[in-house]
């Protein structure tokens, strides 16, 4: 399975909104509503931020939202805060009991 | 609160073997996911909470085996015929209620495997 395509970097100032894309194919992102997003501060355990495209985990900040159009999924972070600076990864079910991740996007809060 | 703790990492030569452990606070569906240095995440393997289903990424199929000891709430990843491309931090993560949904939550902090050539 090929990795999903994410931009290597994204940035925004505190209080702004930023959107990270995650592009796959009809066999993964486009074929299933099973896209998840993870926040990873290096050296720590990754943390789920969104699942099944647009569902927030219990206790997850509502500044994070998810959507999908065709073969591309999106994670939007509104009202950027300093603690949002991290690496973000998307993942998708890819059929045949396989899952695929994106290459990751480093989000910088300016 | 679900807790996962990985162990068993270390340095091994090409062609060698290593067994990782994931000690959990209960009996859950468990995935292994790895991250090579400077690279993104890669799904590796999955085992159902009762051991009834096991799935592998093509990159490790035939070399890695996932298993569990339910009496100890521990999942293992036996890694054989290791190659330098297997060098990574290996995380275990709890699978969500719907297996195919691929919700990895929570994750352990990971254990580092280095395969020397």
C-alpha cells in the first residue's frame, strides 16, 4: 500500500485557522469513511484527534474538525494555539484488512 | 483508563530476531505501528482481542508474527529475518470497536529497534 500524501509542513499564527490535506485513492480515502487523524509530539505517544472522517474523540478540543471530499481528507485547526504545534498524521482503511498512513505534516505555530 | 507499555527493543544485526511485548491494562484489539527515523507512520500488524484474527502489512508478512497471552494481557510481535528497513520506533495501539475503522487509541510511547547491517 502506498502512503497517503500530506504536505510536509503547514503554519499559522495564534488564533488563525489552518487546514491540512491528506490525499489517497479510491481504494482507501475515497472508498471508505474511515479516515483518522493523529497528533504526535516527538518522543511522546501519538494521540487521536479525529476518527471516521469527522468524529471527535470524547474530550477532544472542538477547535479540530475533519472533512472529506473525494479522495482527499482534511483536518482543520481553528483558533490555533501554541500547544497545537506538532506532527499530524492521517490514516485510512485501505481494504483487505490493511491500513495506511500519510507521511505526516509538521504544523508550526508562528 | 487504557494503558499500553511496549518493551523488548534493542540493537540486532541483519537477519536476526527480536520479540516485542505490549503490556496492556486489559484484553483489547491491538495494532503495531512503526515509525522509521525521519519518516512517517506505517501500520505493521493487528490481532483481535481473542486472537481470532491476525493481519499483517505486506512489508512484514512472512517475517513477523503477532500473538497474545490473554492471561497476562500482553501482545507480542515476533520479528524474524530483520533488515535495516525495519529500524524504527514500534508503537502498540488499541484498536477501536469497529476494526476496519482503524481508530488507534490510545498508543504506547514506543520501543526502538535498530537493525545494523
